[in-house]
C-alpha cells in the first residue's frame, strides 16, 4: 500500500440539509430515505424502529442511520454479487438513510423487507452504519432478527461477540395492527452498549 | 480472493477524544469486535448520474433565488483513490457547508450571522473514470460552537463518500491551508498528528480559474476493496 487513508471526521450537527434534506423539509433532494421498499418490492414487509441513546441514557436527536441489505432472495444489488441463481429485484436497492431529528421521540423508522439469507442456512441480517455529532468515526453494527434464533446461534459474526452482549444486535419482532415491526435500539455506552464491528 | 484493507486506526481519531467534549457520552466505549468481511461488506450502494441534477455540482448556483451568493467563489477538485493508488471511479461525493458568514442553512444553527438567500450550501457530484471530482462553491466562514469558551470551527467543507462497498464509506471534513484555527480545533486535533494534515486542501494556482474562482485540491484516500465478484 502506498497511500494512507484520509481521516474520518464527525458528520456534525448540521448534516440534515446535505444528506437527509427531504426528510427535514429542506428544498434539496436526498439520495435515499427510510422508504426502502415500494409496493412492487418482493419479500416480507417489515418496519424497523428504534432510538439512539448516549452514555447517560438520553435520546440522541442528531444521529443518522444507514442500512444496507440483501433483497428477499439474499442478493445484493452490487456487481460484486453476481450470483444469477438469486435474482435481483428491480424494485429494491437495499440502502436506506434516516436522521433522528424529525420525530417527537427521536426515533428512526425504515420501511423495508426482511432480507433473505445471503448463503443458504445462514442467518439473515442488515448492516447498520451510524453517524452523529460526537462520533469521530462512523460505527458499523448489524441487525439480526429475533425470530431467527436457531440460525443466529450459528452465525460466525454473532459468535465472535461475548454472549452477554449478543442481544444488543437482535431486533425484536412485534406483530402490530399496522404490520410487522422490529425494534432496534442503539446504545452508545452503558450496560447495554451496542456491539460495534471492525472488519 | 477478495480483500478489504482494515481501517487504519493510526489515521483516525479515538472514539472518545476528551478535548472534543461530545465524544465523552457518544463515543463507542467498548472495544470493537473484529469480524471477517462477508459479501455484505464487499458490496454497498452504488449511486450514479441518476441522482445528479444539473446544478448539483455548483453550490454557487443551486441555491440562487435572486442573485449570486455572497462570498469568495472557489473551485474544489481532487482525486478519490484507494490505498494502492487506484482511482475510485464513478463514486458519489456529497458535500455540505456553512455560507461565507459561517452560517448553516440548518434550522438548529443559531449562530448570529446572516443567512444568504442565494446559498443553500449542499451539493453532490460523481468521480469520473480517473477518480476526479470537481465542484464550485463559496469559501465557508468560520463559526463558533459550544465545546469550550471562545471555540471556533476552522473553515471547512463536509464530505461524504461511498467508494466500492460499505467498508470504504467515509465522512470527513476538508480544511483550508494556513487557517490559524486549525491549531485550536479539537475536532481536527482529535486525529493523530501526521494524519490530520491529509484533511487540509492545497491551494493551486493551476486549478484557479482566471478572473473567476480560487482553486483548491483535495485528494481523498478510501479503504481498498478488492473483490472478485461472487458467482454461483
Ligand atoms: Fe461544520
């Protein structure tokens, strides 16, 4: 390697009109939102809801969360996933982006589909990237699903995590009158600090 | 064989950098857990020309209502490369910044400096086949913040990039050469000496457009992602 990485810096408090403008009612457009699935998207409709908490348990109102996931067939919309046996879904890109500053309780919400397992017999999951004022480097975590307990038990990444902390990566499934909701709170510090990954 | 270069932690700030006070309660406190990259880390969202409007690369024009924005017009260009020096082609670069007076359009910005009715302060562009990007804007002003008494952020432009996968994702800030506030800024200084200087753009008379705009060069190096596409 000949070149050194450009250092990361915090997204700061004022990202909203640059990265999530429509959500925050600025005139500019944004490339992605929490509406990841359309009516035509294949797969089980799910809603992912959560809040981000600081080390004193206070809700964070200026975090930005990004999701990256496979489609219902377990295929990523990317040239590095060229597996024809798992079809692309023209109505699903797999990327979402939401800030926590537009809801009264600072919750984030993504309307998406449950991803298929990327390999047969493996646990499905969604990659999560977190940004906020006071976070110098974005943090990577993963969202696994509470209704996949037996597959989760075999997952190589989850098995790298101390068993007492694994629950921080499991979104809990609730059947509501408005559909399937998974609850995924993120704790930056404290006894329930979310596990963040390095890869 | 697919490989991703690791995050080079000698090039990045500690998650908890006490001089930058809001890291104390927001920075990751436990050790990161090392995992092996899978297809989810070798892939990521690919945005192209379909998300670009005709004025997205020109912040001096994309917010105009009734005239030119106030301030010093500049052109910012550079190459996005991986650690091996290979260009990162066709990747999206999103930027946002304060106006010439140091005021953000963001509703939460209460700094007592004027908004500019002709400046929004955000835009985006794509790198070309050689990894080059280029946008026009107004030089952002410094602004005060609450980290400590008489704290001022140096002039800076926020950058967000994707690169080839979620592993190459980068959000950073570009600074200007010779800014006396750099030596006093805990956000800039949270990055180790020897690395932080990579966030300072170079002034270039060659990039400067005669009679029009001062030119700055800001090259960006992302983590290297070398993947062989997964086939059936
Ligand atoms: Fe800023």
